[in-house]
C-alpha cells in the first residue's frame, strides 16, 4: 500500500469496470488541469462539467445503485467507494461533496420500503441525477426530535408538506431530495421524497461561500402522496441515523485524498527550495515534520481501509463497525488536520498562494471534522463502546481483506439504532500481542495504565457530565482502537516493521498529550493524576529507523507527482 499518485496508480487490484471509472476520473481532472481547478475554486463556479462527465460515464449509477435495482453492471461496494472518495478528495473537496451528499440522499431511499421510488431512483441515477438529504434545520441543526417539517394528511393517501431545511447540499439540482419530517396529526417521523425543481420547492439561498450549493429551502404546500413516502415511525428515525452511518465513513477518505495531494506539493516545494546554502529538506526539523506527516497519513489510510473490512462484513450479530465507522469520521479527519498543519509548517507562506492546491487543502481540511456530526457528537457515541471493548470481549470469526465485488446490502438493512452499549468486540490484545516492536511495547504499557485508570480511578458523576473531560478520556480509548486496526492491516498489507514502529512513535506522544490534559483538569483527583503521570512516556529513540523512513518513504516522493497545469 502506498500514497496515491494519480500518474502511477493503475488500479490493477480492481475489476475492469471499477478500474475504468478510477482511471477516467483521474484523466478528467488531469486533462482539465490545475489552472482550471483553481479558477473554478476562486470563482466559486458550479462544477457542471464534472457532473456532465459523471453522467456520460454513468459513474454514480454504477457505484451507488445496489445490484438488485441495476442492470447487471451496478453494486454498492464500500471498498471501491473508498478509492473514488480518495480521488475526489485529492482534486478538491467540492467534487467529493456532491458525491457525498448524493450518498446521503440515497440512504433513506435504499433503506426504505418504497419499491416504486427505488426503481425511479435507479433510472434517475442512470440519467446522471444527483441527490440530497433534507435532514437538518436552521433552528435545530441535526436535532431530529425538534424537526418542524410537517406532513399534513389530506385523506386518500394525499398530504401537503410545509417547513424549511437548512444546509442541504445539492438541493439546487437534486433529482430527488429525501426529506425528514413529522406527521402533523400523529407526530410520527416520516421520510418522503420531493423534486427540487417543483414549483412548491422554494430554493431560498446558498448558505456557503463555495463552489457547492448548500441550500436553505422551504416546502410550501408541497403535494405528497403515499407513492412518495419512504418510511414512517421508528423506521424513518432509524434510516436517518443509519444513513449517516454509511455517509460519515466517507469523510475520512476525503481527508486522505486532500492530505496526499498536499503532501506531494509540499515535498516538491521543500526539496527544490534552497535557503542559506541548504535545501529545505536538509534541515533536521523539516525532516521531522515530514516524517510525522507521512506516518500520520499512512496510518489514516491503514485504519480507514481496515474499517471498510468491518463495514463490509457487518451483520446483526457483528456490529463492530459502529465503533470503527465513526472513528474514520472523527479520528481520521482530525488526523488530516494534523497532517496539513505539519506540512504548512514546512511550506509556510507558500500555503497561502493562490495557484497552489495547498491553499484549498488548508481551508477544506477543517470542514471534515465538522460535518456529519461534530467530533464531540461522534466521541459521545464512541465512549458508549469503551466498557465492553476493554472488559467484555467476545469471539468472532477473523475478518480478512474485503476487496471482493460483493454488494454491501447490509448497509441498507442495519436495523434498529438502539443497544449500542451491548455491542461486543474481539479482544484487542490479539492484535497487540501479534507484533513486538519497541514503540508498541511502550504503547501497550500506556493501554494497561488506561485500564487501571478506568478500574481504580473511575470518573465520578460530575466528571462524566464534563464533556471536555470525557473528550480527552475518549481520545485515549480511540487511540487504542486506532492502533489495533493499524496493526491488523499492517499484516494484511505486509507493511514494514520500521514504518509501524514510526507510526507508534506519534501514537505514544499523542497518548501522553491527552493524559496530560486529563491530569490538568481542575476536577482530576490525586489517584487520577498519579496514573496520568505514569501514562506520559517517551517513544523509543531510533535514529536509524527515522532516517530510513525519511529516505525510503518520504524523500523518494520528491517530483513523482505534480498536477498537469
């Protein structure tokens, strides 16, 4: 496994049709060129040429139509969706965004019970349609309990919809918008489909200053029939959350793509810039920044790929993906911010220049931790799994590399969204005990101290109400699961031990940082402070390993990729 280089990646690991899609998408952007990419960004120009390309190549149809509703050429395949996410992120978040919000808009349709709408949707996808997810509202955000969108029954299977939605991507052109609301008479939740071009669909404005159209819209006496209803009651509620489960995973891959392009641009700049008689890449602190950025980026990719294996293998009996999935959204995207910050410290003022990709990367990488639920929201979800993860493991069949061409039908049949605290995981020690490296051994000691903290210095009721306290504790837990899947995937991809040891170098430092944050909390007790002090550790120093990562993995990327002008 390597970082993406669009001019060298042939996607030989994919089937012929999937490979064709990836290669043609790269060709579209490279032939279009960087100058056009940047001009469209600065002018906030709607990407109609990209959507026309998608239409002509039937890309969204091929990749976002479950096999049951396609023509024999389609499937919903999370693994190949990863590859497409990465490419779109690599060339610009706006292109990824129109794909992402189409996925969200499709979720309630494919999860629903309306076969007529499903068949219609497949045809609209075939014709190049994009989709939108009408969930959040201006006054309530994603607080679904407070939804003010109302569907009023008129009798004989007819209704009218009234209300507003806010921050809805693609709503200017969506073939269908999946709208979440309530029945005004029964207060039951309901999902129904509307046409963004209908005269009773009031497109109020674009609420962002970007190429995307992120709409505020209102339905005013919009006519709805039973033929437009997707789900009602608890099924509507579940499909809203389960759709987000499917969609938020993609955010991590957008971060991987953005960071990878920024990395190529940064190493090219630094390796060719001479200051005070030395190339920038000769300075020790610059090498440290690059090695850290590379290790973090490679770890992001390792974890996100492995999380896909669990998503693709999920079942009612195996819901481990509900931990790993929000971690791709939360942990991988925040690591993406770290990577861009490290690279920005290398290229400094260059990162502001109008003709660089980095200018876009520095802006857009900030968005991903804040979409599909903030870091706080996803951390609150993740913490629900902590007790069973550490203290109540179960046995599961081993899951291997899921690069097959199966249709991921379970994602549209996830079932009820309750009972998260009952979900069990396989023993994380299986992964950690499968490899012996200096930094992994130190990290295992930190894990043992975290378990001691949970057992002997358990947060009291007030601390459990303190979101900041729980965030830092959750970060420690997240690092353990992050490292577990990285180790698992390092064996699948035969990653060199030295690179894994370098990854755990920053993992130890991050663990120490969050331990210090808990130590410094005003509410922390003497016992908690004592354990946190022992958690703070220094990684194993190995100059030979560091130099090898620099020369073999980082510096060799110099001038291997630059986007066509």
